[in-house]
């Protein structure tokens, strides 16, 4: 039976190996391409389309390429508190970004 230290080291190795496939790099690249097209054409649909495409490719590739290669491993339950805090921080940041965008639009007089 694995001891506590060996289990932690194995969980860390699996987590690092899980993200070593380069799929997140492809996703970020697609989102950046969409952002560049959005800035070049002033149409948000490009960013939205490439964002959905990037996330879709990432999720599908994890399901059909990465998981069959290394298997799906559920990590220990100890780290779930950090996920909740991280999700909360992301939600607060997105709300602040949305409010800031509305304020800037009103300052420029772009809204009706």
C-alpha cells in the first residue's frame, strides 16, 4: 500500500501529466486568434466563435485523446476548497469586468 508521501507525489505527477499534452496551448492560441480578428474587424462574434471552438476542441480532445491514454483519475477530496475559492474569485472578476465595461461604454456615449 502506498504511504501518504508517495500518494501525494503520484497525485502531483498525474496532475502535471494531465496538462502536458499541449491542448491548453492550442485553446489559448485559438482564443488569441479570435481576439485579434475581433480587434481587426470590430466584431465580437469572431472572439466568441473562436472561444467556443477552442474550449470545444479542448474538452473533446481531453475526452477522446488524453483520458484514454492515461485514464481518468479523480484526485483526493482535500483540494476541493481551493476550487471553490478560485471559482468565486473568477466570478467576482468577471462581474467587475462587466460593470467596468458598462461604465466605459456610458462614458464614451456609445449606448442609447
